[in-house]
C-alpha cells in the first residue's frame, strides 16, 4: 500500500526536503508494521534532515525519531493487530526510516504499548523531548532531589525538553528558574510554572571561576557548554545536574573542585538506547502520577509544514513541542 512520507535527499547542491509517496515494500524489515497517527519534531530530526553524519549517513531518508499509532501487522507474539503503540529512539529516524511518514516498520523490541491515560496525540505532545525531561527529573529525584533541595535551574527553557521540564517540575512543587534567550517568552514560561528568569549570557557569566555561589537544588541542562558547567559550579552541597543536550556546545572547561568540595553529581541522560523496560516504566509514570496537560505547548505541524519548523528548531526559535499530525491533508 502507498503512504505519504517526508523525505530528505542528498544532491550535489545539498540536502533537499520534499513530501513523497512511498510503498510498504520500501520499508525496512521488522516485526511490526505501524500506521503512524502522530509524530513529533525533535532537535535531532533537524540534524538528520540537514545531513549531520552523527545522526544519519544514508539518503534518501525519512527522519522522525518519534512515532505513535496502531499496529496493522505483527509477526511478534507480544503485539497484535490493533494495538496502540509508541516508538521512540533506538535507530528510528536515524538509520531506519522514521516517524515523519504515515507508516513505519520496526523491530518489536523498540515498541511500548500505549499506557492507559495516554493516546497517540498526547504521547507525541510529550515525544522524545518530554520523555527526556521526565528521565532527567526521575534521575535527579533518584539522586536525592526534592522540592526542599532548593530552586531547580532549567536551561533552553522554551525548547522541547526545557518547556516540558519546567511544567513537570513546577507541577511536582519545585521552584523553577528558567534560562532563556527569548525575553518575549517569559509569560509563556510563567504559565508553565517558572518563577524566575536568567538570560543565556547571565547563565554563562563567571565561566573562568572554579566555583560560583551555591544556588541550585538541581539542574536540567539541555544546552551543554559553559552554561552547563556554571550550573554545576552553582549546585548546593550534595545536589545534582542532569545533562542531556548540546545546543550551545558539546564541550566545557571543567575542574574537579565542585565534585570534591561540594559533593555534587553530574548525571548523564540518554533516551535513545535506554532499555525498553525502563522506557515503558517512564511512559507509565507520564500516563499516571506525572500526567500533564501539554496542549498549550503544542504547535501542530503537518508533513508539508515540517521543513519550515526544521529551520526554526535549528535556529533555536521553536517554542514548546512541534506535534506532527500524519492524518492532516495539506
Ligand atoms: N540525551 C537525549 O537522549 C536527548 C533527548 C532529547 C533531546 N536531547 C538534546 O537536548 C537538546 C534540546 O533538545 P530540544 O528538542 O529541546 O531542542 P529545542 O526545542 O531546539 O530546544 C533547545 C533550546 O535551547 C535554547 N538554545 C538554542 N540555541 C542555544 C544556544 N546557542 N545557547 C544556549 N541556549 C540555546 C533555546 O531555548 P531558549 O531560547 O529558551 O534559550 C532552544 O529553544 C538537544 O541538544 C537535543 O539533541 C537529548
């Protein structure tokens, strides 16, 4: 059967994006054929669409590291036709044709059954970005963070990971301080629960100093670079920072002083290869005690509007979550 897909082709003049018709038999091998109802846009999809070799090497390619929909054919005894599923991470949208298409075929080991309390649309408002925010908060809490630990810093706060982190933390009773480069989005961030704001420049001040005054009870960092290590240098005694992103820079100048004088922790966060049982457990929390109404964070996208959104996310201009409606006729 034929279906519509967003496709990136490598040409002599660069990477060209278009919406094309594809056939089921052009999809890779896998036990589950899935009708994708919703996907979502993540920073990594923009890297894939612009030929970043650390993400995608073989073109033509359909990006989309997220997909939610219904199984229409299963060769795995754990899944049946009609099951609603979520697939995020692993190789989806990187080396394997991804969720910016009305159909995917994937190994059953990549899929999580839709937990009660979520559906395809609400799960893709969360998507990899929101899931990663939840993973950060879970690991910080496992490391001892509570609302009594002190204010929590969220960097890249208007972005996909950042905005969901602000909303989740505020809902759990944390005092959230947001780092944002978008002065015109303070009201939006306040509506999610942030109570104080810093510019990116303020967050990067003092990068040459070995320690900064103790301030944060926890940090969710999506940007890396000096902003991340400044945040580590400003952690209160025994507290932790979760690092998940690199939009500012992958490198930072570090010293051991915060670790050996303040007993702080730098926690690594990866949502891609996280074992499927741990993925299912976090989705289950997001469907129950961590359930959030993210409608206000959503910008609805279609296959045809994706290209423009990819340019905006690369320029750091997206706000909230881009949710791709695969049923939209445009
Ligand atoms: N480890 C994992 O498994 C995992 C999973 C998901 C995402 N990530 C990573 O997390 C990062 C964020 O992803 P996302 O989907 O949230 O991206 P996003 O929606 O583009 O958000 C990133 C935000 O960072 C801020 N920003 C942009 N350029 C910046 C710069 N040069 N310096 C400082 N801040 C800047 C912007 O927010 P403000 O304008 O508010 O400052 C931007 O909205 C990416 O690096 C992504 O690859 C990792």
